[in-house]
């Protein structure tokens, strides 16, 4: 395992899955900030921004069968 989380895994090839993961992370960060959970909001916000970068800016899916 060369990375903690593989953004280029074939599971994330469909656009709707990538959008859903980013939206859930950033949405939950908003919920945490709204309810006063600043630390959790920062954590989920950072995860959401990392996913945004990994899924939309630096996304290069591997072909099937390539590990």
C-alpha cells in the first residue's frame, strides 16, 4: 500500500461516486461547524478538500486489471 487512500481506485471511476464523497465530507463539515464542533468541522473539511483535489484535479483512474 503506497498511500493511505487511493483516489485513483477503479471504484471511484463513476463521477457520481466522486461527487457524493466530496459532498458528504464537506456537508458534514458544515453540520459540525453549525453545531459548534469546530475540531470535527476542520477535520471533515480537510478530508473533503483533499478528496476534491484527489478526485477532480489530480484524478487519473487506472484501467481495469491494473493494480
